[in-house]
């Protein structure tokens, strides 16, 4: 294989040279993007050149629907009222590495909690059981935090509003 030929085992990359990114804008700390266009190929946290991920689905519904959570109705209604959008987000190597390390840490804490559950089952110690259960809960929260890059706050037919972008990325976009 010559140095100029592509590596058939490398991860696929997408070219966004001809992709329209003109409708991205900001409204204070909120990124407003079109549901039909891509974000600019920059890290959404620090605005550095980014490796673009595969398209990521986002779902949202009005927070008032959470009032139905105590009822089984929420499971049925939530599926009908949620809105969907798919975006391609970019992360630089530094933020991608940070996300990976947080993900590994959450798995480590989870397995530590499972080992504690095993120990508490063998010894019958309720304090170890409580501590292990808390470790598993912490690992789930850590995993959720690690995997979330941005979160939707509103989706309609044309736009998606996202929270969690870095100030440098938002400052590079025009104001609404």
C-alpha cells in the first residue's frame, strides 16, 4: 500500500466542504440550528477544528408533559408528542479524549459498585450494600454527563435549539 492510497481500515470521515451551514446562529447561550443543515466543522465546546461525528438524533417535548410521569399515560403520550432532529456535531481531539476518559471512569465506578454488591451479598453487610448502590447510581450519572455533549431545549419543524455549546463556538456565530 502506498502512502497516498487510503487506508481501508481507517474510520470513515465526512467532508463538509459543500455543506450549507449558513443558518446556524445564537440567541444568548442557546445555539439555534436548522434541522436540514449541518453545524460548522468546529468543536462545539472550544471552536477548534473538529472531527465530525456521525449524525446524532435528538428528541424533545415540552417539559409540561412530565406531569404525566406518575401515570402510565406518559409512556404512550410521550412517544406521540416528542419532536426529533438529527445533527452532526463536532468535537476536537481534546474534548473527544475528555469524553472518552469520563466514559471509562463511569464504567470503572460501575464495576466497582457491582463488586461491592457481590461482597455485600457474601458478607450480609448492609452498609456495603448501601455504598455499592450509591456507587452504581454515581456511575450512571457520570455516564450520562460524559455522553451528553449538548442538550436540546426546543425542536420544531425547522429549527433545533441546543444548550451546552462553549462560549468560543457561540461567539463565532451571528446573533439571532
